[in-house]
C-alpha cells in the first residue's frame, strides 16, 4: 500500500506540472504559478487517494454508507454483526411460527 500512495504522489506531481501554468492565474493561485501547481498537485493526489481507499475497502466487501464533504463513513462493525445476528434470529423465529401454523392447521383439519 505505501508503494501505491507514493506512486500516486508521483503521478500527481507529473500531472500537476504537465498541466502547465498559464497567465492570468486563477484567483485561488494568489498570483503565484508555484502555488497553482501545488494546489493542482494536492487536488489530484487527494482524489486519487480517495478512489484508492474506497476501492480497497470495496474489494474487501465494505461499501461506504455516506460520502460527504467531511469524508467517507462506514457502518460500525459491531452494528453490522448485530444486524446479521438479528436477521439470523428473525429467520429462526419465522421458521418456528411457520411450524406452529402448520401444527395448528393440522389440528383444525382433524377436528
């Protein structure tokens, strides 16, 4: 993973420099070509890291429940286990109810 992060940084530097610096600079560059290149570099690197992290987690079977300006949020592991356990209990309860209904219907048909 560190190799990928460093590789993404190199790609971001190359992309930021390759984009070039044209006058007039955008307002966010504050009149500096170097600052413009650095802002582009950080933006490209942040976007690439975002894709890398979310993609890595998706390959592990964890999809985010929220993506916002504050970041990415995943469900808590305990909550996931709780929901899975509840679904298992629910299946057992439904099966028990089906058996009870069958027994009740058999009892009614014999009367």
